[in-house]
C-alpha cells in the first residue's frame, strides 16, 4: 500500500479494494448476510470516506484484514509533535497500553527510504515520527541492504 494512502484515508474504497482482491472467495450475498444489510448499503459503504467503528470491525473480521492498522499508520506518520506541556503518567492512563508492533514493513521501508534518499536524517526521523533510536538503528541494520 503506498504511503500516500495513509495521509488521506478513504476507508470505503480500501474496503472495496480488499473485496476485489478476494474476488470469488467472497460473494455479495455473504457480505450482506454478515453485515445484515442490503446490497445498496454495501455500495454506499464503498463510496464512504469514513465508516462507523462497529461496521469497520465487522468488515475487518469478514475480510480478514485489519483496517484499523491504516489509522495507526496515519498516527505514526502524520500526528503533530506532542506538546512539552502535556505529561502522561502511567498511573493516569486507564486505557489499555499496547505492546504489539504497530510498524508495518511499509512504514519501515518508507522511513529507511527517507534516510537513504537524504530527505531526512536519523535525528529528524527520531524527532518527527517519535521512533525510538534503538528501533530505528535495528531497522537500518536489518533492512537497509535487503531489497524486497
């Protein structure tokens, strides 16, 4: 998936793309059954820039694809720098804290390409994308010379 997809997300077209990738494996009748809706509702969803999280969760289950990860990638690449005035303490956080790796291979390749092309240096990557220094150096050692 191109990185520009992460900047302006049109989730309906991405859902439609996944359905098309699956082809004959998934029929419209199965989609309608699973989502409990009409075919016209499905077409409307394909054209929608955003979808309710409950619907998107159902799509993710049906199509076996984590559409929420697209939004996570957007946050990594495009969220503003955090303010120094805001301090988060673990004891104040009631929401779950995730340890699962949220950096996809596409993100890693994008970051490495920025460095290799000279568009950004390592310090800029660490500051702008808030990627830990050790993580960045591990990526560079592991993926820098691998061409996929």
